[in-house]
C-alpha cells in the first residue's frame, strides 16, 4: 500500500502499529509494515506496487512516522 493509503488507514484508526524490519526479498535495507487490528500486515509500497526499501534504519523510521505513528517497532 502507498504511504497515502496507509496514512488514510491510520487516520481512520484501522492501523495499530508500525514496524521496520530488514528486507527479505534480495535487497539489503529496511522495509516498513503496518499492522491492523486483526493482525494483518500492510507493507509500504510505491505507486507501482513495489516494496519500498530504505538504505538506512533512520530513513525507514522517518517514513513510518510520516504515516502518522509516533512510535515504531524495530524488528531485526
């Protein structure tokens, strides 16, 4: 889901948590995922549907905070 879509879900109080974790799809870097109240994960993607992968933990954390989360869980 795009950042705009995730931000809308956050504003509608559908999302309960943001997490940053290492990418497992052959890219080195960090990805952002948001969990909804049912436990389903929604990964941050670009407009073409590709997973957004950040070169640094700080960049990934900032991206999660731009969705609206004040706290972000780090999974390593």
